[in-house]
C-alpha cells in the first residue's frame, strides 16, 4: 500500500526528529558519563588535576579525558596494581588517575621524551598528595627505556605516547606484564578517523594495525571502551 506524498513527507520528518533526539540523548549521556567520576574541584586530587590540565593546555600537550581517567583509575583499582608503567607522562593528568587507583604502596614508572613536561607532572603528583617514592619518573624515548624494565614485573601498562610506536609498545608490554596484567592504549579512535573509510594518514593506519593485532592475539582478551578518544584495553593470559 502506498501513502500519499504528504504522508511520506510527514513520516520522513518524524523519523528525522526521532534520529535527532536519539543522537542528542547519546551525546548528553556521553557528556554525563565523561563528567561522572570527576573529583571535587576543592579536593587535593581535583585541584591537582585542574592544575595539570591547565599546564597541558598551555604546553599544547594532549591529556586524557575525564572519562578515560576514570577508566584508568578503575582498572588500576580492580587489578590491585602494585607496579604500573605509563608511556607518555605529559603533565601528570593520567598519572594522577592511575596513582589514585593503585594500592597505597604501589609505584608508577612513567616515561616521557620531554623532561620539561615531567617537571610539571612531578609538581602535580606532589599537589595531589602523593609521596615522591610513589613515582619513578624516567626521561627518554619509550622504546629505549622499556627494554630495561623487568620482564613480568608489572600489573598494568598504559600507552599514551607516539601513536606510530604503539605496535612496538604492545610487544614490549606483553613482555613486561605478569599473567592477568592489563595493557591500555589511549586515542585509538584517532579523532574519528580510525573508522572513516577515507584515505588514512600513517598514524591512523598504525592504529588500525594495533586494533587488529590486539583482537587477533591469542595472548590477549580485549575490550574497546568508548571513553575519550577511545581506550583499547586487553588482559594478558
């Protein structure tokens, strides 16, 4: 049965309205989820995070979103992490989230090629109330530093450095993690380009290779979390 053109027009308009409402609800829900676990701005953690984010903005440094930080804090907590490696210190935003979730005696080893940024991170950790012996801050190129770290000595590896080196960081992470340990990669949506069919730059192609390698690895149980710009997580068998 065919409807008159004006009926089809009304139906199409209603459908567009419904789609717009669904999209709006999803965006609102996503924004709510991103802000859900944010600490009180007046708390030590909230003050330190605000300070570190401001330093990141000033330096043009990419910082994890609040939702990504919440996920990292949760993963560090549920894994009972005592030893964590962070690739990409930045100004300390992700490190604060990780340290908050880690056990009280745990140590965060954080690596960055820019020592100046690590000075900001050091101040942010102190502002958040973490003792100096809770962090081991190593300046240098990740692929030079990681081979010097202990095999099977870590509960979680978080990668937020050079996207072009993520596959190499994955190989190092598998060596560093204990059985049952977690590896996480930030920014795997590539600003939405990872799932775009358009011609992709090298960074996006490398992200796609990483996603495929993690999904197909017999050593990993993966999950892709839609927080921030995409957080790829996997547990090592």
